[in-house]
C-alpha cells in the first residue's frame, strides 16, 4: 500500500483545487457567455488574429472587425458541426467574408434549427488601433470576479493601417476603478515585462485601459487631456483610443492611457525629497491599506493617498499643512512658518488646474481624483497642482440630486469633507485675477477652437468604433451624446465669458443638502434661480433659507448672496412620517390622560354616591 504524508496530501489537494478552479473558469468566455457560433481569422503582421462572432441580447449576431481588416482576407471558421446559412448562402470553414457588405443586416439560419430566425451584421472600425490580449486562462472570468485578481498573457497592438506596434508578453492585466468597476464594461491596468512606447506616448511598463463606461461620447477624457496639455499644465497624461479584443472577443472602444506615476516619461520628480499624492475617500484608503497623509481640513472624510514619496510622512504633512494654513487664512500667511501662500504653491499650475476643473464642470473638483506633487529638485520647493485625471463624468451635474446648470461653480465651492483649497484661493485677489487673465488670454481662444473644430474631429475619428461599442454594450448613440456635450460646453463658456471677461456682477446662491454636498449658482442681481430641466421639476419637496429656516421661494428674485438648504421628497416624507408619528404619540398620550381623568372622576362620583347609601344600610341593620 502506498502511503502519503500529510504534506503531500495537502499539496495534491491544492493542485486538484487549482485545476478545478482553472477548468471552471475556462468554461466561461466573457463571463459565462455561450460559445461563439463561429469565428473569423484576420491576417496581420503579427500573425492570425481570432475574433468570435458575438450574439446580442436581442438575438442578432455581429462580427466586429478592426480598422485594418480586409474582408477578402478575413476567413470564417465554424465552431460547431452544423450548417449555417447567411443570406441563403451556405457558410463553410475557410471561406472569406468578401461576399457580404459591411453595415448590412443579413438573415442567418442553421440547418439543424439552432437558429430559427435571426440576423447578422459585419461591422468594421475606422482610424482606431486594435489591441489584442489573451490571458493565461483564456477568459476574463477570474479577473472580473475581483478587481485585484490578475493574470499574465500575451498582447498585440496593431495600428489602424495594420502596423504592429507591440507583440509580446503581458506581465499582468487586472481590473481598476472605483465606481467604474461596478459597470458591466470594465476598466483595466496593464503591465508589460519592460518599458515600451505605445502609440507615441513614451516608454513605460504600466498602462491604463479606460472603459469610459459612463461616457457615451467616448471623447471627454481624451478631449480634456489634450486640452490641458495645450494650455501648458505639466505632466498631463496622454491617451489614444483602441478597439480592445479580450481572448478573441470584442470588448469595445477603450482609451489607452499613461498612468499618473513618477517616471522619467511621466511625472519626472525622482530626486530626493519629492512626492506625488492624490485625494480619495479616507475610508476607502484605509480599507485598502494604502499609505496616506491628512491635513486639518481633510479628515474625517478625505485623505491624500501617497503615490510616491522620498521623504518621511511627517515632513509631507508639515508641507501640506503649511500650504493649507496659508491658503485658508485671511492674510494668506501660515501663522506657524510665517510663509505666504505664493511662497508655498506654484501659482500658474494651480490656476491652470482650477480652470480645467471649472470649465469642464468636473464633479470631483477639489475633492477626489485630484493630484498634487512636490519636486525635491527645486531649491525653493513649491506644491504643484496636477496632473489631471478622471473626466468621464464631466458635464453631468454636481451630484445625482442636482442637474447640470451652465451658471454653476464646481471647483470654487466648499464641501465638508473635501479640500477647500481652490475655494479659499478664489477669495485671494492675486489668484482670482490670474485665473481671469489666463482664461481670457489662453483658455477662451482654445476653448472656442475645441467647440468649433476639435469635438467634431474626434467624433469623426471614433464614429465607427463608437457604433460598434454601442451595439456591444447597449449604449445610447454617441452622436447624440456628443451633440449634448457640445451644447453644454457652449453654455458653460458663455457663462464664464460673462463673469471673467465681461466682469458681469453676480450673486452666489449656495444650496446645501445634508450639510456635506453643495452646489453654487451664480445669479445676476434681480434674476431668479434657473428653472429645473425637464424631469427634475418635482425633485425637491422644500427649499429653506439657512439663516431663518423659512421656506424659500424659487421664483423670488435674488439681490444678495444667499444660502439655502433643501429636502428631497424622500427626506420630506421621512420627516412627515416622523412628525406624524410624534403627533400620533402626543394624541395617544393626551387621550390616555383624558380617559384616565374621566375614569378617576367616575370612580370618585360612584364612591361619593355609594358611601351614604352603604352607611344608611349599615345603620338600618344595626337598628340605629
């Protein structure tokens, strides 16, 4: 009899478990989707690329081809032992796709009845590079199960013209993002075995694939990145669109980006005494075990995550606290160090960063996804604002409870639990004057060109890929979303021109909810708050003046700075319910007390009436 040691048994058990898990994962394609009906093979300089035919939720089939694909050289291979007919023609393995036109819906059926009645469309991207990633397991199930899961694999990157940019090993692919990770279309981080230049963005090992799952335009991140680079914000990340294919399945239109990290090709601050930080929720940083620093203004809601540092945490906190002290003080001087805020921060980078956040109505302005760096190579070190990041949600309003209004401030607002640095700086004449000067001389002319030309150019570049992506993920038409984005940006520019170029006077109306979230309207004296857009009219139950708690009339003209707080219907209903409960309890208590009193009086009356009678009866019995 063969005997195994306990260690051997444990090792074999672990091996069998790993194999079982691997086999289980292997059964899934994207995330447990059914096997493709057939696949196509496309010739490229790096070899043959396989792309599966994809079945949509409505039952239609699609073949998503990369920009460089030639239908006459694209061959079909059947995955099943079944006869397939497209437009009445029998499909055989090895035949090309040249007889079917692109963007045309053809009838498709199968000889054994697998497909009773359906359609198939061949689509091809234009102008966009294709990225192919094959993971070690052959599927994305393991990675999608947890953002922290990663796998190695192979990667190819081919331009829209068919030139291979990269073909080799992929050290790691894993999920990324916070709220974006909850979307069905996932974002990813990539790591190559060594530095490589991808699409002219400089050599690096680590890259980001942004899914833009919440941005139906697919242009916001790249547009703002390119805009920031043109206005001179240092270390702005670059991004280029790619059509992504994961294990042979089309995954959609992505933005391949540089990471905001310390590197000679990115944020080049490698000298001793440097750091790179970004803002995030304090609880999330702690939950994930990240290193961080805080200032008096940040805690308990926000913290600065340490991305890179070559100095002690205590020294970083000292620098940041001194900056904050100077920024928030009325005279602009840190009372501890005696330094003026202009000695502590780089004015131009902060002004440029503020303008980018404000122009594009970034909901994270001053709070989250905000980067700051300190370069130890500079003799008189200053804190810089930047690089920028995360603009897929711009032009969508400050919170889910408030729609976008053109005449609102985003970066120049003060929320509890987030840095008030931009808001405090906007109270400083030197900073605000520089903001207005930069806007008029640099930003406004470029913004005009962006609205008139750049948006249209980007829309044209991604049109075919955006259509494929919309089909793959059931999104709205990109053209409609881009039109709305352009209109919002035009309205935004009109507002900023009036207050920063024409110097139009305005009153601020601060609207708070729960004491932590706020929106700031800029209202011409004598005007009312703008009307709520369609669908939002009845969102709020009550508006109250903060100083008197009296109801606020939204149709009343504004002549002075005003603070308001609101209640939503849900909150009002809760308050009404609580108030009703209190009234009911009061009524019940009163009723009980009245009944108790009545009963007491009745008992006293009965006792008063019965006592003489009882006395007479007793007297009669005793013969008195």
